[in-house]
């Protein structure tokens, strides 16, 4: 991530004592990032795992995390309390026996710490799949009021200092108009976390009704619904659509194709109609346009949980931890 965004977020969270749980304490990349975050006093890390596993990882990484809070889910006195709370939260979807088994899994345990207010956020995924990282959060933390689906935003940093946010890049294969509208609102709020003034473009292969099909209609409806939400909630950012990507970013095309739009030609937040379009789109910008892609940052949840790539390095863990802490309300 470009230094300026991370610097900005680091300053915003520093000294607030934000507690982030790292379930993968047995991974050398995780302990390396945790040692740095702890030493710099940016946040309060909580490492999960067996003592001997954390020690082994620290030795391998050449770092000292002995004064970081460490919890072994299978040997902590709070385990049975978490089991009881889990059964209550899942309301008939898990027996006590199932809860006991699930909570031995560090991602379930970590997510429960966040849900019960013993931590403020969590990052995992260096050694777990996206599904295994995200599922406990979907089941336990759930989405915030007004957001029926969690989604994944990517912060795109361009070679000339451009800063853009795009979604959904990671979670929902298809969404209906209402859900796309909610993702658009969540993405604008994520952009604000990154110190941006959001101008949201609802993307399509059509601009302002230039084509007609169920797909175009979906994005036109999503735009209408999102505008209603903005008016109702009193948000102050601009949103418009449906529009093509060139109409969204190129002022001359925006003026021509969508003359009355306050977003066309000047958009910095892009909402894609499907995961297929979004995921392909950001990778084109990344590979052919030399954009840096940061994320996915999960949004729409009641409390922040983020998913690392399994190919991540310690620096990326460090940065995503800072982003996660910045999402704490
Ligand atoms: C995120 C994901 C792993 C969830 O899958 P899953 O566990 O099979 O989901 P399920 O349908 O069994 O639902 C599990 C729970 O999560 C909830 N849920 C699922 N998707 C959700 C979403 N997007 N937002 C909010 N809640 C969601 C369900 O309502 C369910 O809750 P419940 O148990 O309280 O009823 C899945 O949507 C996925 O794999 N998405 C695509 C990810 C991907 O391949 N990305 C590629 C680019 S990185």
C-alpha cells in the first residue's frame, strides 16, 4: 500500500489501544507483523495458538512476542463461556458439543473474542482459505443494519497517485439490485475510511439507459435504490449510474454520454454488477495498468474481520492489521 494511506491510517489509530486478534499465531509472517505492531505501539495484538507453536514461529522469524497477549483456545479458562455464548448466538444452529468442537478452531475462537468485545477486530487467512476465514464472521458477527450481504472492496493505488475503491471483488457471485445498492453504500463508507471523498459510479455496459436489458436494468434500479438510501440516511457523497467505465473516469466521455451527472468523468468508487466483472476488472488494472491492489477489505459486517491472501508476506499482514484497526468504530 502506498506509504501515504498507511501513514494516514497509522496516525489515526495510534495510541487508541485497539485490540486486533491474530488467530494464526503459529505462522512466522504473522508473528513478525505482530512484533512490529506491538513494538511501534500502533495497536494491541492478541495472538492465538499453542504456546510451543508461537515460540517455534517466533524463533523461525527471529522476533520476540513474549510480552504480547497470547491465548491457547484449548487451554483457556474462558473456553466454556465462549461455548455457551456461541450456542446462544447460533440460536438452535449448533449444539454445545458442536460449539466445543468449532471453538477449538482458531478462526471461530477469534471471531467470538471480537463478537464478545474482548477484541475489536480480527485478521486471518495466511494459512486458511477465504471461506474458512470469513464463514465464522458471517455466522457470528453478521452484517450491520442496512447491509444484507458482506462484500469485499479493493483499494486500487495508481502509478500517478490515483486512489480508487472497487467492489464487490471477493464474496458474492451475483447480487440483486437492492444488494448492489447496499454494497455501493458500504463501499462509499470504506472509501471514507481511506480519507477519500467518495464519488460512486454504478458500472454497466450501458450509460444512462443507452442499452436495454435485464443486466442494465439491474444497475439502473440499484442506482435508484442507493440514491434513496443516501437521501434517507443523510449521506453527503455523490452516486450515479448506470454508466460505463469510460464514462465514469474520462471527463470528456462523461460529459458526452452523461452530461448532467456529478459523478461521470470524476468517479473514484466503482461498483461492479457481478463478482465476475469485478474480479476480472481489478486484475486488468493491476496487471496492465500497474495499479497496486490492496485487500479485499471486508465491509458490511458489524465488526471488522479481514482475510489475508495465503501468499501474503509480513509487510502485508502489518498493513492489513492497520486497515482493520481503522475500520473499528
Ligand atoms: C463467503 C463464502 C465462503 C460463504 O460460503 P458458505 O459458508 O458456503 O455460505 P453459506 O451459504 O453456507 O452460509 C453460511 C452463513 O453465512 C451467511 N452468509 C453467506 N454469505 C454471506 C454474505 N455474503 N453476507 C452475509 N452473510 C452471508 C449465511 O446467511 C449463513 O448464515 P447462517 O449460518 O447464520 O444462516 C462464499 O460465499 C464464497 O465462497 N464466496 C466466493 C468467494 C470466492 O471464491 N472469492 C473469489 C475471489 S477472492
